RNA sequence: GGAGAGAUGGCUGAGUGGUUUAAGGCACACGCCUGGAAAGCGUGCGUAGCUAAUCCCUACCGGGGGUUCGAAUCCCCCUCUCUCCGCCA
C-alpha cells in the first residue's frame, strides 16, 4: 500500500511513477483523492460535534453528582439530537474511508528510480551473465525425455492422480528433488545468515492481502474447503509461495530496531492456478500447479533495503554457481514488475534441452509496501515508529532448477552427472537408467 | 464435537455506566547519586487521524452491531486464545 500522505503531497510524482508500469493505475488517483477529501471533510465536522457532545456529557455527569437532576435532564434533552447528526456524519466518513482503502489496495507499488522504464520482458536489461551455454557433441535431450529414460518423473500417472500440471517424482527423481531442497536450505542457513522456518502451507486471507496477492489476483490461487462444507471455502488458501506465510510472521507487530535485520529461509511447496498462463496442460515441468521452492525473506531497516537486495540476489546466484549452471541476471523493467515490488531482479538459468533460459528466481524489494498492508512496524532509536523494507527472493524454485540441472549435466550415454556439492545429499555421483 | 475461562498500550496488569484525559509495575530515554556500576530517587514515555505544531481536538481496551446525554464497563453476533473432556496422526 502506498502512503496516502505521499499521494496527497506529491500527487504528480506518484502519478508519473505509476504510469511507468503501463497498467493505467495512475488514472485512479483523482478518484482516490476525491474520496480522501470527502473523508477528511466529514471527519473534521464529526470530530467537532463529538467534542461538543463529550463536553456536555461531562457537564451532565457533574450535575448529577451534585444532585441537580432537573438541570441534568434539561441538558440531556439539549444533547439528544447531536447523536443522530454524529451517526450520519460518521457513516459518511467511514464509507468514504472504506471506498478509499479499497482503491488503495488495488494500487501497485511505485517502481524504484533505478528501474528501467519499459513495457514488456523485451525491455528488461541484462545485468550480468555467468558461464556459457554448454556445448556438447551430441544432441541434448529434453528434460521430459530424460525423466522418462531415467524414470525420474511419471508424467502419465501424475495426471491420473491430479490432472495435468502435477508431477509424480519417482525413485531417483524423488531423491534428487529432496536432495536439492536439503542442499538449498543448508546453503542459506549455514553460509548466508538466514534463519530456517517451516511455515503452514495454508494461510488466511489476511496473509494474501498482506503481501499483495489479494484482492487483485484472487483468481490465481487455490482456496480450500474443510470437509464437505462449502461455507468455509475461502477461509484458507494454499500458499502460492513461502513468501506469503513467512513475510507475514510479524504482521501487526511493533518490532524493536535491534530486532532488525530479520532474515528467514523456508521451504514450501507452491500452489498456483496459472489461470490463463501459456504452457499449462502441456507435458513437462516448466509450468505446473505445484512445485517446490526455497524462499528467502528479509525484514530490514529502509536504509539497508537495497544493499540487502543485492546480497539476496548473490545468495540465489550462489546456488546456480555451485551446481555448475549457466545463468543470467536481468532487471525487470517498470512494465514487467510484480504488483508489490519496487525493484526486481530475475535469475534465468540455461536449459540446453529447451534451448532457452528459465526463470528460477525473482528477488524483489517491496520497500514498505507490504509492511503498510500488514501494519508491521519497528520503533527506531529516536522513538519513531517506521515501516521496514520487506524483501523476498527465490533461492531457488525447484521444478525448473531440476530441469536445468538434468539437461545441463546429461551425458552422451544418457546418464546424469551429479555436481560435486550435491553428491553428499543425493549419496550418489551419477544416475543411470 | 462438548464444557468452562479469557482477549486492555512494547510487555505485564487494575478497571462492572460519569476527575479513566486507561491506575500500578516492567522495559526504554534523560537527569540526580557513584571512583565506576547496581540499587535508589526524579522526570518523561501508547497508537493513529488532524495540524505549522511534541498545543488542542477526535478515535482506539480482539472485530462488528445495539442501549445511553455518556460504554473498556451493560446487551447481541462473530473471531481468536487457553484449560478440561471426546476423537485422532
């Protein structure tokens, strides 16, 4: 959520920054300010009436204390109609306020000044590249072919269980998936100063609002119903990312400045409806309804937000470096960024079988946008209550990492070489048919 | 699922209709004291809106509604927490 004061005081600046996203959000500003003005006007009136009522009520109390009952009754009569006026104005003020807040929740974050202005993924500048595309003297198989020949994933039977877009890992595939999760958590916890947490895989609506998934993108997620009772559908949602539960851990709290920075690392499966997305329903692991991910979350003082973002990207890159994968880091342009983000880096890993790069990490600084939505603050040393910056980054998403890994390390004989850092986790250096 | 208890500021904890403009304590900040510290003493200290303002004023005691001139306090609904019982991995 944006700061309403910023919108009031620097209206043109906000309008221009919103316009860089190219989604037309800047057109909502006039309506927003109108509602804000209505609210403030009603509030000023109702507050002076309340002030009057409070004064009279006190006088009535004093009169009754002195047993001057007749005078008290007279004053009561005088005060009586104030109540209706107050109720009417209160209603006006709260209606304006809730209309204003509904609009506020729909407005995306302002892009940081360092973000390139652009419309689509075509406009995303490449920041750096690590390694080179693998050149092998045979035609690389796709991950689907490898999964079938090495029996890592049973696509067919997964469909029988849950429909398209779900994976059934089998034997070495299941072991590899588990090894990767363990490897990622250990890396971030022991080498990168994150505290491991294991959150619920279902969250309440408030969490979805807190990080910005609701109300705007409600159709993207899975709601669950307990038992056969359709009435409680929507009380809980399957997490689309660990960001949702973990970023909300300190929701509604007032932290001490010395509590910061907070750095969390969590594994969860991620559930996504992928409504309208290309590639759902086709075979393979690139876009599925459920995948595993290890997520990094930071809650930091505003002045450290962008340093911490750079470190977070480096933490995610380390994963790919250790696994011997070629990747590039790109900066998302204003038009391609997520709703709550002020600045986002994507990491794309090379998948030789696909002949393309796959997004395996997205690291964002949401600044105070999410903290405002969840009313998470910290008390500074000077006694001020401030909103911290909240950052999230994948470290990394697994199904696609799995794809890049097996496509990159496949051998001419059809077997799979396991990179050295992963071997202790898999307890194998090679997978063969 | 059944029964009971509860939800008050950063924490704790009083408060059953009118100096509660939320007591007291802890924590925190500053000062006194001290060779220095602890203890002790003094002062300050909730959140948000409004505002040039740390002045006023208004709101906020889990959330929503009601009664009243006036509600933390009385009534109704909801949510959550705890204890016990049942069921259960």
